[in-house]
């Protein structure tokens, strides 16, 4: 497969080729989507190792179910795959308590960042991770899809199989709850340090 032409092949076409046993098409799907979906899974489960296991299972399902891919349904691969990864992540989350905090999933540090900025960013990421863990599961997933994965409300709603207004409601309630929790943490911090 020519690499220049390969970048123009849609995910849906790659699924069809994967269903025909084309390992190169499968590898292209993995290469295109592993990093983004690994970050998503890590945010949902709060553990990078668990997220890696989830991605292994998710891509195994791509290989296993590719032959049944129905292009006539007009479903985007990414919408379907977000559902697969989300469902696997929620299942893992229900079965176990997080082994570590979400620091890794939110840690984004520039190579040029100053040490005090790095510390401040890391502290903020840890604070956001702790607050996100306290949100109801659907609010957490909706906020992760829209704010951390950068998806639009329509695509996030399709992934969660709800209406756009329902996703907007989840986001409003999630932001409101996060603000409340952050305010409570600030008040507790001030009491402890007076």
C-alpha cells in the first residue's frame, strides 16, 4: 500500500480491508488511533497500565469484528470505537478501584516549561483529576470526550447514544459540580492553613 495514498483511506475503508484480513490496514488503524484512545481510556479508568490493557482488548475487537463492519449504517469508525473503549473502561472501573491517581493522564508538560510552571501545572492536573473522579460516571465521560478529547457535542452524544441536549445537560451539571468541589477544596485548604 502506497504511504501517500494510505493517508487518504478512510477509517471505514480500513475496517472493510481489515475484515478481509488485511494486516496493513489493521496496523494503520492502530497507528492512527492508539495514542488518542489510550489517553481517553487513561482518563476514564485513572490508570495507564489498565488503559493499555483496555486498548489491547479494544483493538482485538476491531480485528475480530471488522468482517461484520456495515458501511451502510453510516456509522463513523471513531464513534463506534469510542463506544468500545468507553464500555471497556467503564467495565474495568466498576470492577476495581483506581490503583493510582490520574496524574499521568492529565500531565502535559512543555520541554521549555520552567520548574515552577511544571509544578503548578502538575498540581492543577492532580486537583482536576481528583475532582473528576468525584463526578458521576456519565458526567465524567461526557466532560472527558468534549474537553479532553476535543470532540463536539454531537459526536460525544452519538458515542454516548444520547441527544445533543442531553450531552449539554451533562456538561453543564459536570462543570457546576466541579466548580462546587473545587470551591470546597479551597475552603478546606484555607481552614487547614489558618
